[in-house]
C-alpha cells in the first residue's frame, strides 16, 4: 500500500530527532573530560548512533523508530544484502568521511607547510577543489530528488532513489501519532510568546494612562474653588485648609471627626488647620 509524502518525510524527521536525543545523552558522558573532546569526536559519535539505529532496525529487516511511528517500512526488495550494505555506505559511512575530510586535509596541509613541499601542496589544493565540486553536484542531485519526491511521492532521499529503496504503508491506519497535544503545545507556546512580548507594553500604557487620569482629576479638583471637594456643590459655610483647598464646613468637620488621619482629597496632604473663607 502506498504511503503519503507527509508520512515519509515525518519518519525521516523523527529518526533525526531520536538520533539527536541519543547524541545529547551520549555527550553528557564526556562532561567531565577535557574541553573540546566532544566536539572533536562529534562525527564518530554521530556515526556510531546512526550505525546502532541501522543495526537494530533496517539491517534486521525492521522499520526504524520513525517509520514505526508513521506506519511505514521499506519494500521487501530493499532488504537484499548488497542493497543494505550500499545503503549503509551511502547514508552513514560516506557522511562520516565527508565530515572528517576537512580536518584531515587541514592537518595534512599544516604538515606540508612545515616540510615545504610545493608539489604536495598543489595536490592537496587540487583535491580540495575537486571535493568542493563534488559537494555541489551532490547538493544539486539532492535538490532534484526533492522536486521529484514532491511530484511523485516516492524515494524521499537521493540515496534511496539510487538503490530503489521505496517505502510502503504497513496498514490502513494513516498514523499512530496524535497531533492534538502538539497542536495545543504550539498554541500555548505562541500565546506565551505573545504575552511576554506585549504584556510589558500593555502595563506601561496602562500605568501611563492611569497617571494622566489621576493628574487630570487632581487638576480638576484644584482648579475650581467654587465647589466643595467632598460633595461637589457650592460650599455652604466654606472653609479653606492650610493647603488652600475649599470644603463645606459640615463635610470637612464630619470627615475629620470620623477619620483622625483624614487627608486633603485634592493633594493628599494632612493639613494642619483650616479657617473660614470669606468671599467678597
């Protein structure tokens, strides 16, 4: 039964993530060693992890963990001994050598500079140029294979196309993975990111608006001396406090009697005294 492009692509992504988790767990074993050791052994560690996954899955005619989760597997024709050996060389051994060649060439070039052999320098430079051209050709082939995969839905990698290792679905169930938790996690992450980005701005705008409203309210209270600051009507028997704000005698007396710590409504200060305001 044919499988979808999404299943094939997601199977490769899941295999890469599983290998990444194993790589992180392995590198923790070298935390107490000298600095730089893990970086220098990164190609070997990655090759060993890939070899372990290959040996426990494809080599014994079983799907990889990512394929198992996506309900896909290699076709039976892909499990020939020669095909498996070539697949291991193309997907694990050659990428390892590809990552190791730069450091080997750098070391060799340093030795040649010390021995000052111009012929050997030319040979290494020529090999580096050939190596870069080969890298461009392989990248172009991988890109063309991607276009063919998107169109026809077969052979997700250039190596699988060379060896004819196609994928098929194991049953009618499209996928074993439930994407609802992933969707909820993505929505929550997006919401928290937006909140952490815009919440400080909202708090700043709110405080700024509240400060302006409070200032305007104080200005409105202090600008008019024709109304009592407590009852809001023209004061009956007006009294003015030591902070120069006008109240009704009854309102001021009642408020000061009920609250020993009564402060001026307009300025918030505890006035010391008040006196009768005589208006001409």
